[in-house]
């Protein structure tokens, strides 16, 4: 149980989300990270102890932890964009920057600026909002100016991230037609309950349906929450001129780009996480009941089993490890 130093805060972990990026970290950890380290970059819990000089919170306060820890001094950090910190090698929790994560009874957080009050939200349910919620929110918000009545957004991948993206799209642009695409009929059924207007099994038929539904133009926004070869190929085919093709999934495939594909002036971006102000907005939406995370709870002892289910695609929403019950 670490002792918080000057300005630090010790958090009693309520929930730590299991993310697909953890699987990539496990596969790539040999030689890249000093072992052992503790996974868990989606964290929420209760303030346990405030270090000397730390202010703004009190023991027992429910909080969510902003994950990408920056230097706090560069221009991007001063704008709340610590996900794009310009200083090299800043620590972040759970294998994303070298610091131990939240899959333990306690998590040491370096500064109170990374803590967002949860109010009446349960940390065991809210933890994935810090990544699955925030990442989806940031990916959608940057393209909201393209959306509105008559617009279409395609969400490729209806797992934890996709489920959040569907809800965020409806929260930020309710008039947009949201089309969910996945290889799993079960996940598509969940997508419909969360606000998708149409759910399509991945394949050529889905591409044709999307093109027909947009009068051959394609979608203003295509979110690829998977990032493998077939999904990127589909994303390019259903995007439109002057649209946005946004790669969120870390499948690490390559998107071919030439004069004709993606469509002319279709912007391709790969956003990373989100900003501190955006996490505050995500929590506000969750507290208002406008977005919710589907979670399955696992004890710390069952974490390995949770990752096995995640690898097999058998987690309906997000697996959350609950070290303190």
C-alpha cells in the first residue's frame, strides 16, 4: 500500500476496466516494459489518503481517474489535452506509460487534476467511462459539425467502444442516423437497444445498404472501432467526399490511400483518448442518464478469466475488475 507523497493521492480502487489494448500490451510487453507492472488504465474508486499539499478532495470521495498523465506544463497540457502531452516519456497507469495501474487494491495518482468527482455514480460501474467513454466521446465530438438532420454515422464494431459511440452520437446529434456494423448478431442486438437506427452484419451487403441509404454518397462520419484490414476497407468504401474516417481501434492494420480512396477530401484521423474537460462532460452525461456503460464485474482473482473472455469476444460490454469487492 503506497504512501502518497507531496501532491499525490491514494485511491481505493472500486473498478478497473479491462481493455482490448491490454491484450496488445500483454503480447508486446516482453522487452518493452519493466516487469512486473500492474495493468488497469480505466480506474475509479474512492479517495483513501491525500498526500501533503494535495487539496480539493477528502477521504471517501468517489472519483474517476483521468488516464493519460502529462507533464502539466506544455501548451497541450495547459489546455487540458494531456493525452497529447509534448514532453517525452511521461508515466501513465496500466502499461501505457510505465506506472502501475488500477488492478490492485490501491492506485497512486500523481496529482488531483487527474481526479473527476463521480457524484452518485458507482465507481465499479463508472470506471470504463475514463477510456471507453472518453475515447468514444472525443472521436465523435471532433466531427459533430458534420452531423445533423439528414446525416449518417457508421459505427464499425459494436463492442464496448462502439456501444459508447452509439450513445454519444445520439446524445450530441440526435437527428443523425446511426448505423452499427459488427460480425456478432448479439452485439448488434445490443446496439439497437442503445440507440442505433440500423444494425448490419459486416460484409458486402452492409456496404451496399449503407450506400443505398445515403443515396450513394456514403456517411459523413465513419468510426472504425476495430482497426483490422476488413474494417478499414469497409470504412473507406462507405465514407463520403468531405467526410471523416476516424480510426479508433488498435488493430494495427494499414489503410491504403490513393487519389480515389478514401473519397476526395475525406479526412482520416486516429485520435487518442480525450481531454480532461471532455471527461468532465462524459461524467455529466452519465450522471444525467444519457449514456451508460454495460459492465460485467470480476474479482481480482478472476482477472485472467476476464481477459480470456475478452480475447474470445465473449464480453457483451466492458469487463471491470473490482479489487475491493
